[in-house]
C-alpha cells in the first residue's frame, strides 16, 4: 500500500486551478456513460438506424472503451484531489500526457479535415456517418485532449519540486 504523503494535509490543493482536472473527469465519465448506453442499444448521437450491438467490432470497442474512460476520469481527479498524491508524480504525469497525446492524435487529423470541408462549403457532400465523425465524435476527442493537456500542465507546474513521500 502506498503511504500518504506528508504534505497532503498541509496543502490539500494540488493545483491552484482544479477546473481542468474536474472538467477532464466529467468529460471522461460522460464518454463512459455514452459508451454503456450505446453498448445496450441506445441510439442518441449515432447516425439514424445505427446500432452498436449489431456491429461486433464496435461493441468490442465500446466494452474496451468504458473502463478506459473511467480510468481517464479517475486520472483527471487524481491530478487535482489530495488522494492523487498517493501515486508517484511521474506516473500521474506520464498517464496524463499519454492520454492527452492519444486524444489529440486520434482527433486532430479529422478536426482539420472537417475545418477544410466547412471552409470549402462541402459539408453537404458528407455521408451521415462522416458528419457524425467530423462534427460530433472527433471534436469530442479533441476537447478531451485539450482538457487533460491543460490539467497535466497545471499539475506539473504545481507539483514541481514538491516532496511527496
């Protein structure tokens, strides 16, 4: 079991601005709930007539995504809550920056492509699944990447040089 760091009780605020850690947690937990909803056949946010349980590959992705999203939410909280200091700083930061990179690498190419499509006025040429990806799913990933990136940066600055164990 990890020991409780001495300075947790002295200074319970890990970062001066915990907003981004909490926003990351809300973003990730909401994504987890959406994946559960889709896995059980919900259709909100999906193209008309689209069903995740009818698509084995997407169902497997949903089943894998739920615990990953919950882990992302817990990571967001670990960056701003005192109990997060129970984990090594390096582990917290590597996990947060990896989550940021994953979200941004996943979304940036499509977000750029969506911007080009909008700038050219060609959004009417997109299929329904492409619209869903371009203007729903991928921007959501992008927002998550930005949120966790800012949370990681604030956490990194706030915990620099701090004795934790």
